[in-house]
């Protein structure tokens, strides 16, 4: 298998072009026929590449081999036995990005970008990505083919029982210390926030928009609280909003907002203000910090997870939905996260849920979610070829 500039080149046989042409001729329009033709060649080239690497696949089980799926969807999937479906997206030699259609954003173990030459005589495996954000992949950010092999090996390796961090225990002030400390899946210890105050670069735990509140004039704090109450009305029914009390102090007004509003964004903003002016207030929830050190591609990273009690309008404990915030901070002196750092929420079955990715000069990234008592999920951090996963139970 020849290589070119660390990429892998696979010849496209005449029989492969005949198969792709046969599939294309079944389509109702020229545009759809071109799409199917290119998708089929990309999948066949990827299959031949994996065959040479002795990685077993099941081509006939793919959606792109199903006549109906080919007709109604833009799919180029290749099932890898024992791992899952790999999406093989074709691109032209002049492309800078690879588009990923919505139907290929779920139930995929990753994305292999395949460059087809104009005559469709050969295909170049440009690189691999474990996930796609915003329905597009920048070709310059793809990982080499070796990253796919590492990824497949990790997926096929039997997983040990994962310890779950019990978030609801945090709210009951079950603080782990010493030998009884709760260790993370990576073997580290979750620490309380007060042990980190003043040790992280700005804006971590100072929250740039609120950092002067403790010293601000009372009228400034009152203005901020009034703005929070007023912002509930944007996008919410009047019956769901909480009126601003006229006879309580600022802290009590913030506590009422956290406990009763249906607006999740407002709840978290109110909690952040309390973290600044009254860090020990129980209404502001509970936070823990996990220092990941240099475990993630030699980058100093800190993960902070916070949980709020459900609002008081829920009917029972089993129906209560807890609010959870996950933030990733840098520990580097420049105070910025490395670009392309991914934070994702995985469901109990490992399926991908929410995800975000750092850009140039981001000083934190975050995700917010809600869940019921006993629900399980994981947070996954990815950078380059390194992955760290932490599992939680509410």
C-alpha cells in the first residue's frame, strides 16, 4: 500500500467503479447519482485499506449497500466488526473541509476522509476524526490513519467496570477526604473548590463578569439582580417567571431565583454570583474540581463539575431534574485552552450527546445538562489522540 506525505493511497479497481456506477444509475437525479457514486467509491477504498490492515468489516450490513438507504440519505458507512460503523466521507483534491450530513452524525465510531482523484483511479486516506462538530471537518485538523487504528483497538478492548461519581452525594455534603477520598476513573481525587481558590489563572473561579461584585456598590448589585429577574421573560411564559421580591436582600433574591425559576441560564448565572459573594451558600449547589495534570496530551487541564438542587416546583424526588454544569479550564500560564480540545456528554449506553470544542484563545469551555436521580452519564475529554472519560451517577 503506497504512502504519500504520511497519507495512504489505495488504487480503485475497475470492478469498484462498475459497482459504484451501477448504484448511481439507480438514482432519480444526476446530483444524487454523483453523490452515490462517490460515496460508494470512498467506502470501497476504505474497505480495501482496512482489509490490508487485517481489520474485518461487513460491507453488506452498511446503509450505503441498502438501495432504499442510498436513495433517501447521504450515507457512506462501513461497519467494522466488533467496533461499529465508520463513516467514509469522499472529498475532492481541492477541498479544505469535509461536509458531514446530519444523518451521519449519529451512530458512528468516527470519520475517515477519503480523497478521490479526478479520474477515480485512486483514493487517498487523508485522515481520521473521532467526532464531527458543526457538520464539517477541517482537513488540516485530521489525525493520521494510525489514530484510527488506536481508536479501533480501544473500542474492541473489553472495558472494566467504571466507577461512578455520585453527584447527589455532593449536595448532601458527603465530603471525601484522605483514605476515603472518592477517586476518579483516571485515579485522581475530586477536590472541593475552596482548595483551588486563588490557584488558577483568571478567569477561572473568578468569572470575569462578576469578579467585582463583592466590592461593588449595593446599587450595582441590585441592578444585576434586577436584570436577571427581567431576563426570565425572554423566551418563557409569564407563568414560568419568578417575580422580584421587594422586601428581601440580594442574597435572598438570588436564592429564590435559583430555587424557583424555570430558566436554566438564569439559574446558573444566579449561582455564579453567589459563588462570588457567598461561596458557602447551600442554594448555590456544590462544586468539585479534578486536576487532570498532564494526562491529556501533556496539556495542564482542570475539570470542574457543579450540581444544583432541582427547583421547588417538581412534584416528587424521582421526577426531580438536577442541573449540572461541566467546565474545563487551563492551568497554563497564558490562560488559554489548547485549540480543538473536545468536551462531550455520553449517555448511559455510550451514545454521543452534547459536545463542544475549544477555539483559539478560549479560556474555558462548558456544557450544561439536566438529569434525574440515579441517571448515569459520562464526560469525555479528547485532545489529539488522547482521551479521558469520567463517569457520573446523579
